[in-house]
């Protein structure tokens, strides 16, 4: 998401507008969960947004000079995404950058003309976002970080290998996103059964973790397994803080929580995604054919 080559590819594709002297470009950036306060300023607190802003600056796009960057977040209220996209369309954004399949689905429903750059999220084909990875069609392009559900079994196996005496694991998931019932939730449940582990379900609602943390504390869990997805990423500091205070080793699907004190991660790194996307869109901007989807680099594990 933090690569600006995606924007440059689209801009070069619309050369008649790109070459206007003194043009001020308008980018809409939509993130489903992260608070707007973490997206603000020249040094945003959210790592992908910070890298995105810094990348713009490095390429000569300066807010207040030749760039307007409209930063928006649904702050966990997914029903707001459509209205947010409509607002950006009314503001005449040149391009909309979205994170996750829910945001790009909302954008697709609102506009067929404003270019939509998708970053991360699930399988765009099965979600009906694009026709295929090779030829997405329409006004949508970008990068997907989709991985098969069996990666969750691998994450649990990794946690078990690091903690041989492990028997009870708290599964922290979003009730609203139905993490427990999803293919990824089913994968970790099957793996737990095969490994002889007991999974303790602790579900949270948007911005409310008290009940879930209480369940974990009372269940005698020996480790915490955070479901993948944007909610766990956005709330990583809160989750890691709880796990640290509760003396629970924790595993995440992203590397960034490890930097805050989580035990281990197994999955994609948003920093790696940024580098991969930069390379992908550099190639796309030089190509004659329409931009295509590219999957992320293989998952990497990081431990402390």
C-alpha cells in the first residue's frame, strides 16, 4: 500500500492530465479500521500510511504544493465505506487507494471511472472484485496479499514448536468479521485438533476487547493466537500490551506486532509488500498493457 508507483502508473496512463503544468493531484486514501488520528501528519503513526506519505514526498509530491491527500478511515464501521468513497468521488479524487477487500468492494460499487488501487486484502477473484489476477478489468488494479487458509495451521504449528508444553491457546478473533467461522478459522481449529491442543474462543467487537480479554484470563490460556486481518493489525498495540501484562506468548500474521513485543509472526510483512508493490508498479508504468494484479512475496516468519 505504501508504494507510490501505483499512483505513478495510473497517472502515466492518463497522460493528458498528468502533463498539465501546475497540476495539483488529489489522492483518496481509505483504511477500514485504523483511527484517522494515526493517519494524520507528515509522520503518521500507522506504518503503511507513514511509508505512503514519505514515498509521495520522495517522489516530489508535497501536500499544500502539488498534492492533496485525503485520508479517511471507517474506524471499524464498515458500513461507512460506501459514503467515504462517494465523498472522495465528489471531491474529484484522481485516484483512490484502498486497503482490504471490503474497502475496494465499496469503492467498486460507487464508481466505475475513478481508478481504484487495492492494497492487501483477500482473494480479489473469489470476492468478485476482479475477473482474474492477470486481467482485472474495469477501473481496479493493485496488489493482493491473499494466502491460502492452511497458513493458519502453519502458524499454530510454529507456536507449538516454540512452546512444547503448550496445551491451551486463546484464539482472539473479530465477531463482526466471523473469523472463527471463516476458512482460516476452520483451518486453525482443525490443526488444533490434530495437535491435541485446546482452542479457547475469545471474540471481540469493534473497539471493545474487555470481554474477550476476560475470557482469555479466566480460561487459563498459555498463549494467544491473533486472527489475521486489518482489525488485529490496527489494534496490535492494545493486543500486545494485554498479552505482555498477562504473560502470554502471542503470534500474529504480521511482523509489526513483533516489534511491539509479540513473540512471533508468520505471514506477510507490510514493509515487504511495499517493496514488492514498488517493483510491480514500476514495471506496470513502463508496460503497454493494462496493469495487472500481483500476489505478494511468500510469507516470512519473524521471531524474538
